[in-house]
C-alpha cells in the first residue's frame, strides 16, 4: 500500500491522465514528500502516473518516467515557486528535472539519463 504524507489520493485521480496513488512507487513518494516539506509550499500535481498506451496515443515514445510511476508534474507559474521546488528537489536527491512554462517535472527514473535538466 503506497502512502504519502502530503498528497491525497484525489490529487492523483484529478491528474492528467487520471491515476491512483497506488500507481506510484513508494520510494518516489517518500522523496516527493521530503521535497514538499523542505519547500514548505503547496505542490499541485498536474500529472503523475501515465500508461504507455496513453503516452503513445499522445504521440510520445512511451518510455517516460511517468510510465514507471516515479514522475510528477507540479504546477509552477512564478519564478519563486519554481526556485523553491527545484532547490528542495535537488537537495532531496532528484537528479532529473524538466523545466516548463507552467510546471516543473521531477522524476527518479534509474533507467533514463541521470543528472539532467531539460526544457520543454
Ligand atoms: Zn512530466
């Protein structure tokens, strides 16, 4: 049973695409909880687990960390929010960070390239 201190199951249900907290890896959720605690601001999850089928329908490769259950996108509009998320994510051990106009992607995939920050 996957548990989280800060993130409720409804947040995963309302994500794009809709998923469950149980689709996520526990070690990832522990890192995310730690990051959320350190940042000390609310994290609004916009995307979490996604099926390979969903990814392919969107024209994507299907090898995203989202399909491993170890990735989230967190809404981040302003620069201060982005800084708080990224600063605490790095301190909590995240080494794969995606930087987009409206969100920050964090994942803990070990299969994909390590120590990277990318833009969308
Ligand atoms: Zn993402």
